[in-house]
C-alpha cells in the first residue's frame, strides 16, 4: 500500500472513530444511556465569511437543509470528488434542491482566502457557498462538526503542504441538527435518495 493510500485510510478511520465517539457520547452521557437516544452531537454555531466576502452564520440557514463538507482548495483528490458528488446529487434533485444549501468550509485558512474560495467554488454547484475565516473561526466550526484536520509538510521538505482531514459530507436539518452523513464512497444517486427523505 502506498504512503498516500495508507495516510488516506488512517484519516478515514480517524474521522469514522470521531463520529462513533459522538454517537457514544450522545447516547451514554447526553442521552442518559438506557433512557433513550437523543440528537447526535454533530453541528453547531459557526461564524465565517463566504466567497463574496459576506459574513455567514449557521443561523442564516434555518428553514433549509444544509449539505456541509470540510476540505480545502489545494486538495488533490478527495475534496473535488466530494464536491462534484454533491453537485451531481443536487442536479439530480431538480427543483427540490432549492431547499438544500450546499456549503464547503475550508480547513486551510492560510491559503484559502475569499478570492481563492470564489475561484474554486465556480467549478461546482452554482449555489455552493464556500466559507473561510481566521484559524480560530475555522477551528471552532471544525470542532462543532467533529472534523479532524492536520497540516502535513511535503515529503520533499519544501514549503508546500497538504492538509489531512476527515472526508464526510453532513446532511443537516432545517433546525441545524444532524440528519445523516456520507462517506467518500457515496454515489450521487445514493446521496440524492437520502436527501429526498427529508424534503
């Protein structure tokens, strides 16, 4: 197995472990164990800025479903694949997709400026909001969504770097609460079918 494939597998497993931990925490601590299951502890407040320089908060999207993905514009493969899957799924939903706000949140605020996000977002769904912010703002948003991310220096020792990160697309409800998530292997058709359950 190549080092890139091994790193990708480790990141996927780490992200999956975070989600399982959130389920366990919610069930045993917040939900009171045997007393019943409550809402999953994924999602929460964020204060970022979109690709047009407009401040955005999680509360802006109440009344809409949100399709949320964390990544970065210099990502070589996982991010463009996930965003293209989101785009195709929304296209498959037709007019019903107007009830869903696609959101891409950067985990690389150092390079993902507003201008960079605007250029990148044009490659995907026309309603995609590409959000960035200060390192602290990005960290707060990632923490709310239980996203793991870490800068990894290039193997050649130069100044370039990658960002290892969880690669899940979250479907959030009209009240901002978690509904479902999609892993890297989801198809656009599978994503669209799941979204339809909540429209």
